């Protein structure tokens, strides 16, 4: 459960988003999903608090690349 004072996840917090994706979606291979699906996964994270409309291709690609790298470790 999220504490009320939790800072939440925002699009510019790539690493924090990736850690949450790894925790909440361990069965998903990051290289096998598209950017549109990735955006929906991020928006669906319990701590996500940013404006979904602010996501762009660069942000989503940064998240996907970092997620791919972290999932390999």
C-alpha cells in the first residue's frame, strides 16, 4: 500500500518506473512489447501520478531500454 506522502512516479523518473515495472510485471519481456503497451503498463502502476498525456516516444524508449537492461541482470 502506498503512503499518502509517497512522492509517486512521474515520467522523468525512468529508473524508479523501471523498478516498479520489474516488481509488478516480472513475467513481461520488455523487448517484446510496443511503446503504446508500455505506456499503458506505466500508467497502470499503483504509484503513477503524472499526466498520461505527457509521455512521448523518447520517454517511453528510455524506459524500455532501461527496463531491458535491468531485466537482464
